[in-house]
C-alpha cells in the first residue's frame, strides 16, 4: 500500500542556514504520527515544505504516491492535505461561521462561483454547522473571529483545517498556550476529527504525544534522529540524550 | 443529521430576518426612486440626481475592491471611462442605424459599458492582480497614467481634448422613453442605479464575494483552504471593472459626451474619497458617500471657490477620526438609539457637536480670509454683515478662539465617552 505521506531526502536552506537536512519519513494511511523536537529544530519548516508554503531546496514529498513538492499550497490542499498553523491564521474580520464556511466551500465543489447565493447552499450550511458543533463553537457562530478568546481561536484554527474533509491533516502545535482543561478538550477533538484519517502533529506536551500517536519521529537540527512507536522512542538512548531526558520518564 | 438541521437553522438568519435586513431596504430604495419625481424636482435638481445615481454605481464598484477585497486602486476611473467611451461609440453606431445597431435602444448602453468595463478589467487586471497591497496600488496608478495618456494621444478613439459626443435620442425607443428631456433620463438612471445596487449587493452574497473578504483578511490562509488568492482578486477585479463600466454607460447617456479627462487620476481620486468618506466597511457606505460628495461637488462650488479645500479637509478628518465614515455615524447612532442609550450619551454628543461647529467657524474664517488675501484683489470676506479684513482684530479672534474652544470641547466629549 502506498504511504499517505512519503518524504524523501528533503532539504531546505535559508541562505547559508541549513534548516532541514535530509529528512526521510513515511506515514501510513490512517496513522497518527507525532513529530517532536526542541524549539528551532525545523518542525514548522517541515510542515511548510510539505504543505507547499516553502519550496524544498531538494528532495521530494509525495501524497498518496503523487508528487506534491513544487506544487502551490491550494493545489496540494485540493489533493487532500490540510494543515493548521502554530500561530493562529484565521479570517479575523469574518464571523466564526464564515471562517469555517471558507474551509468547507471548495470541498463541496463551489470553486469561485459568482452565480450562486451562498445562503442557499444548503449542504455547505449543514457541513459548516456540523463542524462548528463538533468543535464546540456553534454558539459562537456569529461572533467575529477577532473577538474570540485565545483558546477558541486555536480551536477555530483546527476547525478551518478539518472543514474541507482532507484525508491527511497536519497540525502544528494545536494545544500551544492552552490550559490543562482546554488541552484535554482539544485532544479529544483531534482524536475524533482524525478518526479514519492520517494525522501528523507537532506537539510539545509529551502526555498528549504518547497518548495520541501511533508512531513518533524526533527532529533535531533538521534531521530525524529516530522514528518508532512510543515505547521504542521512550527506550531510545539517543533520543533521551538529545532531547527527551526527564520528560519521557515523567510521561511514563 | 436530523438534530443538526435544527442547530443549523438557529445559526442562519431566519426567513423573516433575511426579509427585513435584505429585501426591505432594497424595496425602500426602489420606492424612493419611484417617489422622487412626484415632488416635481427642477431640471437642475434632476441632473444632480442623475449624477448621484451614476456616482452611486461607480462608488459601489470601487468598494468591491477597496472595502471588500482590500485592494487600494488609484485608477478606477479607467474602467468607468473605457466603459463610457465604448457606450458613446455604440451610441454613434446606433445613430448611423446600419444593420444590428439600428435595433439597439440607447436604454441598453449601461449593459455595453458593463461588458467593456469587464473586458478592460480582464486585460489590465491580469498583470496587476498578481500582487496586493502597495504593489497593487502602484500598478493601478501607473496604469491610470498610461491609459489617460493614451486617451489624449489616440484622437480617433478618444476624440482628443474635445472628447467624443453622442445623441441619446437616437435609435429605437424603449419603454416609451425618448430619453430627450432629463426627466425621462431620470427613469433610465433610476433603473440602472437599482440594477447596480442589486448587482453589487448580490455579489457580496456569492461564494466569490465571501472569498474576496477572506482574501482581504488573510490571503495566505485562503491558499490552504484550496483557493488561489490571485485568482480571487482577478475575478473580483473584473466585476469591479464591469460595474464601473456600467456607471460609464449611464454617464454616456446622461451627459452625451466622454473626454479623456474621465480616464485621469482626478476622477479616480474623487471616487476613492467619496467611497471612503461614505464608509468602506458597510455596503451602504459608498451610496451615502456618493450622494453627499456629488451634492457637495455641485453646490459647494456655488458658494466658495475654496470648496476643494473643504473637501480635502473633510477627507483628512474622516481618515483620522471616522474610519467608518458617514455610514459608521449613521449605524452607530441608530444602534445607540435602539439600545436606549441616548440618555447616557446625549451630553457628550452635544458637546462634540458644539465643538465641531466652533472648529468649523475658525477653519472657514481662516480659509475664506486667506484665499481672498492671496488673490490680491482687496476683496473682503463679509459673512453675516461682518467685515473680516486682515486688519480687523475680530478676524484674528474668530480664526483662533473658536478653534481652541472647539478642540477643548471635543476632547472633553471624548473623555466623557470613554468613561
Ligand atoms: N522563512 C525563514 N527564513 C529564514 N529562517 C527561517 C525561516 N523560517 C524558519 N527559519 C529558521 O528555521 C529554524 C527552524 O524554525 P522552525 O521550523 O519554526 O522550528 P520549530 O517549529 O521546530 O520550532 C529557525 O532557526 C528559524 O529561525
Ligand atoms: Mg514551530
């Protein structure tokens, strides 16, 4: 079976700075894969390369076997890959409902349509309400996104990402800055929303990572130093040395 | 999914709300258009109203770019001008009356303007919509200069400085309108103004209209929900050009002439100001701006040669203190009244109004005295029987004292409100 995501010998430099240095990674369909690593390791850059925000310096990325590196972000999104951002990246002057609806539209086949009344697109409205309900933002549907509290903005970020029903979902630190209870709620949402889908998640909270992930990759200085099941990662000497240290023992 | 339908229904505006918020204002607008002739307006009044209608459509088309898509254009008159020029040429073909053109009623000219504006938008927008922000604004400026220069150079197309004129009474009549007298032209303008308002409003309700707002807010994120922001901008640009061209077609019939001046930066700047002063965050803002600015443009000039100065001051004032424009004031006031909060705010409102009037007294005194002095004809500003020569101490008192007092009152009002 072809992997959902196949990354081969990926490199990225910004000028002289080599940020991603030969990443190889294969994520199977339906797998939940976590990427951990210290700040500045290149996790977000890796997501930017996969999702088409940056062009790789060399190497390739395949989505369900099809080459996506070199394509535009909107082309990659249409092929079934959707991502969220570490810093909330929402449509601030539009309402929560309109934000999610933007995520729904294209997947429902309404390209750049200018001959339809958006209010009459019943299946779009229903899908939007369904997503809002799933993430728990239904009551705030008519609130301007800019006025949402921080945790709700993070949730909206996830909602926009999953709205289009993409088969491969990339989440960049979805729980960053959330309180304990907010994190628990977000994780429950991520589990539900990624059911039957492929999930790649960057996450700092080791409790979340070891609970959620089928496999984990450790990225340090732009290289994956280990990939394996949570048990393998916990037992890996290099990982302990390079990154995990006490944290892994706490989580265990 | 059954319970979902219930929740989704609660989120969307109800049928009654939609009717009240969307259909009723349109019906009212149509009624106003229908009722105006009952007041027997004078010929010059009708001409003014016709120009308002044209400017309304033009301003709404401009706000498709500025307010909705977040694209600042310095050359939007290009599309009205090219649409209008095309309409004027079509009118002349109609007057010749050969073949197909002989059957075309002049009433349909805005449709031709619409097509020409769309075509111009499609050609010029192709390179310019690749960028947004400052590069887009600069390109629009360059294109406007280019097209205006071309307008003065290609005499066979644009008629040189004299422009191209036409006859609106040519061709077959439509709905029994000869379009000769201005009151018949009124019906023509009213019809197309309504179509323009309806069309630009309907556009805001389409997926593309919503995407243009999303692209304005966050062009990057649009890419990650499957859309190309360049494509969104380009399509919006074509529609904005089309409705501007429609306004051009209306103007061609009303004034029966187009000159290369109409392509220049002057009308482009004027529509920017009218739209912004009206309020770009509201759909109705440009309508209000178009009405107020057209009125001022035609009437203020009768009172004072310094009217452009006043318009400029007003624009600067709006940009600095009223970013939501006239519509912001109108809707803000309505909200306060509806919430029953007039009791809390009337004092600071009165204070602010008094302050603004005082400031206006000083500003008017300074401007009127200053340009009479600089003219050097020894003319004296004489409002209400006062003789405000530069040597009169009262002139200086009126120029300074109300200004200081007014600023104090306005600041006090602002302080009172922030509490
Ligand atoms: N657009 C860019 N230009 C230059 N350097 C960048 C750019 N984006 C990221 N970097 C650098 O790449 C490194 C990795 O960043 P990032 O991928 O955000 O790390 P992480 O998400 O793992 O914390 C950082 O040193 C950062 O400064
Ligand atoms: Mg990061």
